[in-house]
C-alpha cells in the first residue's frame, strides 16, 4: 500500500498513443484523461500500486483520441462521474458510438467551465485554457492540503494565462513534445509537421526551455517532461535541453527532480506533503 500523502501523481501513460494520470489526495483520486484502454488503465494502476476502486472521478482535458480512447468503458465499469466541458463532451459524442451504433453517452456527467475552479472531494481543480486544435482544450492545476500540482500537455505555445496558472506549483507535468530540427527533417508529411509546429499544435523542447529560462518560478520539487514524440524527439535530448535551460538558475533548482513520462509503462508515484 502507498502511504498517505497530501498529494500524489502517478503517470500511467504519456504520448501520442495514449495519456492517463492518477492525481490523488488523502480523500479523493482523479483519473486525468482516459487515453488508453480500460484494461490497460487498470493493469497499469495496479502495477503502480494504485487501487482502481479508490478512483472518485475521471477528468478530461480534450476530445482527441489519445485522451479519451478508454473513457466510455472506464466510466461504465468504474461508475464514477466524468468531469468534462460541454463542448468537449459533444465533440466526443460525435466521434464515439455505443454498442447499438448510437452516439455514446455518459451516465454520470459533470460539466465544468474553463476558468472556474471546482471541487472533487478535497481537491480544488482549476482548469485553464490551452492553445490546441481541439474544441475546448485545457490544462489543470490541483490543490489539496497546501500542495499544488500542475498538468499541462497538448499546447502549441506557453500563453500568458498558462504561465500564470503554473506559478507556485509544487509538482509539474508539462509537455516537451518534439525537437524542431528532428521534426523538420523527419518522416511526417509537411501538413502534419505544420500542425505540430503551429500555435495550436504541440510544445517543442525549445519552447519549453524558453519558459524555464524566462518565466518559470522554480517552485516545483519535481518536474516531469511529458508527451514526448516517439519519432521527433529523444528522451536524452528533451532532458538535456530542459536541464540547460534550468542550469542558469541552479540556485533555485538544487532539490528539483527532473524525470520523463513514458508511453509504454507507468512511472513510480510522485508524492508531496
């Protein structure tokens, strides 16, 4: 059993093939995105020491398949409420069918509005707008017992509101999707490359480094680089680019733990409190 902490983050999967993270406090446990199958989600939770029966809610950032693939089955099996914006819910329904071929529905549905905080158990959830090619995409910060975690991926650039939302995070999971040169010279069609590189695409190693150098406040005890591209990035390159950006301010980061989320297996839980 995992010992109780003020907050705990367990990343089950991160990348273009599926995203799912468990964010827990002493009295609530949230599955943030459901981008891998129900079977694989439960398998990875158990492997990481997380009990699926403790989940109290599912929270969805946007409707792209790598964030909602397992949603319908997980919601039905776990019988927990799904928190999702109204626009994202309708976009999900348009592309998802039930066993009878009709648009899928969620039995326990809770709509939230980006920019307005709301509680899930003892966790205060604050959704903020991100720049991505989805109908109503968002990132999140979570507060419980004086600890603040941030989760933000799938954003084309670090807008002012994102930078503001991430101030004061004690733990932060943030996108470091691609190396610009690898993307430009890589195998993707030019239209796909343009989609990834534009302001509604994905955050590059360089763009994240610029945030770390100029706007990051250095408060987090751990940083997790997430949503790394399998074809347009290397883990060592993402890590080295981030460390170089942080290195000029090492007095702020002596105790910071920098790690990389993986697509194929869960990370060990990251705990604060």
